[in-house]
C-alpha cells in the first residue's frame, strides 16, 4: 500500500475522533513513517520494548499474550 493512501486512512480515522485542521495534519504528518510489514512479519518481537504506535491501514494482525 502506498504511504499516501495509508496516511489518508489514518487521517480519516483520526477525523472520526477529533477535528484536525489541514495545517495541524501537515505538521503531524512530518512525524509519521510508513512501514510495511510482510506476511508472517512482526510488529514487535518477544522481549522488545514498544517505542512506537502503529496503525494498521490494511490486512490483518494477530496478537498473542503469554500468561
């Protein structure tokens, strides 16, 4: 998925929660990074510390929790 399409999906999601002006979005967009995870890939591996927030623009994500 192209980064511009992913960013537009994120903006649409955020707009459902709060109103973001075009100027605010332009500033925040400079802080975003588009990353594509291949099938079978990981957003975070066991033992890693999460240092980012992810938004899934397409596809499926499976989550595991060990107890």
